[in-house]
C-alpha cells in the first residue's frame, strides 16, 4: 500500500526535521472523506485509521517529518518559518499525507502546535467545497476531535485534520535557501519538484519552463478563486503552493453580498489581501519566487515568464465567466455586460452566488426590478447564440451551494456546544456537489441571518 519513507525526505535533513507526533486525549473520528479514502486505496479498520489520523500510530512505519521554509508575511520577509503545527506522515498512491494539529515541531516558534475544532471544521469543509467547485486544492481526508483543551481566545477542543496533496512544497521553501545563499539547495529542490511534478520540463530550458508552469498553475487557480468569489485571507508566500493548489485554509471567506473590496481576515487591517487584490498579490508572490530562482534563471528570463501571468489569468477567468453568463460565442462587448451586472450587484447589495445562479432562470430574475435595464441587454445578447444548452452550461459552473460563514459557524457551534456533527456531514455532501439541486435543502442557500452579520474570522480561525 505505502512505503516507509517520503519522497520529500530524499532531499536530506537540511530540508526537514524528523519529529514525534503528540497525540490528543480521547480522540474520536468526526468525519471521513470516503471518496478520497477509496481513491487512495486505503483499507484500515476504523480503530487503526483513528490512531493514524490522530498521530497515535505511524502510517506504515513512516517517520513523520516537518519541513523548514521562509516566507513573505503581509509583505515582510520572515527568514525562517516551517511546519509549526503540521507534519508529513506518509505517502500513498502519489499523494502525501499530512497531519495538522499533531503537536509542536522545531518550527513552532513557541506556539503549541495544536489546531482547534473550530478551525479544523472550517478547513475540512472548505477543502471539499473547493474540490467541488473545480478549484485546485489540498484535500482533507479525516477530521478528528478530542478532550484535549487548547487555549486560544477561549478554551477549545483540540482537533486534527489529515490533509492530502501530491506535494506540500511552497514558494517559501525556495525562499529559505535563496535567502541564505544556498544555491545548491535551490537547485536540488527545483530538480526534485521538476522530477516528481513537472517531468515534462526537460533540457536546457527546464528551470524557465518549470517557473512558467508554476506561473500558469497559479494564474488558473486565482482565476477560479475570483470567478467563484473565494477570498483566501492570508496570501503569504509561505501559503502559496508550488503546484498551484489552494493551501492553508484559515480566515477564508466566500463573497456573499457582492463587494470587490471584501476583506475576510479581520487581522488584515490594511486590506492587503482583499478580494480584488488577489490577482495582483499572486503576481507579487510569483515575483518573489522568481527572485529565489535567480541562480537558475536570469532576470530577463524571469521577467518574460512573469509577463505571461496576465494572459494566463485573463484567459482562464474570461472563459469561466462567459460560461457562467451562458455566452456560447465570444462577443467583444461581453466584458462590458458582465461589468454592468456586477455594478447592479454592488449598488443593490446583492448576493454574488445566488444572483449568478439565478441567471439561468431569466423569468425569475426579471421579477427583480433592480435588474430590469440589464435584463433587456442580456436578452439581446443570449439571443445571438440561440443555444439550447445555455441553462445546463450555466448551472454546471454557477454553484447553488457555497460554504457561507454562518453555515460553518452553525456546524461549529453544534459540534462544540452539543457534540452533534450531523450538520458537518450534511454540508460536506452539499459542498461535494455544489452545482446539484439537492431537493429539500434549499435553506442552505439562504443569505446570512441577522445574528451572523457581524461574524469575523482571523488567522487563528
């Protein structure tokens, strides 16, 4: 089933530290991602799975490791970070397994190395939400809780999420060694990533091609974030995946009332990571990765690659937005019409996801007088295509269900206060297939109630 070493460990101990996980007290399994479990070919009995998912037992004898990296946090370089509360525990079917919340590591920087149930539920549910929305992401396999008390703003139950990804290498891994002038290690890491994840990058131009692939994957990820209204909240370079995966779910949020200046992280006082800033921040982060590769790629080559970012982003975003609006053939005025729609949303404080979903039912949307003028223009535009597949196309890219903050909060409160976990299971199934109707569960599309209007999340969420 698995081997007892990780591919990443072949890099040598300059890149990681062996660690011992620190189990929680009286652990229990709240939920398992059965489809992912089957995909990985796992077949543990429930007792063994719980022990592995809670760090009580090694995965097939594999030595857990925590990796070291650096990063730019809110624009400022921090010379040493690392896996402070996560560790790689195994590898199976081409995927790394990681525990988040299994105790301290050499990179915990004085923190307790724990995750709380609140943040773990959010990460577990958002991972499946992003997968369901066809956005590249790390996935979550198991959600475990315990009787261990963890101190944050309040005392909360300790919890562990098992995360799954082909690789957990970040921009910050390259930044660490580049900042130390360790060019041999930068090359070693680049060669490792190319061999395992970008093997088609070969020959003299392989490092340029590799950087270009990272730029492309990142641009596509960001395009899909923007199209589906996802805001990450902490786009530090150490939270950027070398594979263009969404990683490190913390104070994230989905746009509800449409506002391009939406800031989901209440710790982000300057709005650096506001929703509309994300495309520019991703490019800035890629430029920092380019700086880290300067021993392999000259400045002219790096700039040429970075210049591709905008084209990759616009191509992916425009294609998805045309689908969301049901435009079959391209028209030069499409961007204008889409922009006018968003202006209606902004001026009238409309819900982003629900409004886009309703586009497939023009008769229903026409009843809303806020859209009267726009609907007339839209009618003329879709008449150009005369497509019978328009509604089906739109409903395949406009989700009916997203992980609204209040829904996550309801699941968290039931789990913490009542030790009930059925809402987690319900949300998991809805978010796994967010484009389906799910008859009888329409209440999960409701906008935030009054009690949830003031909800905010921070980096500890």
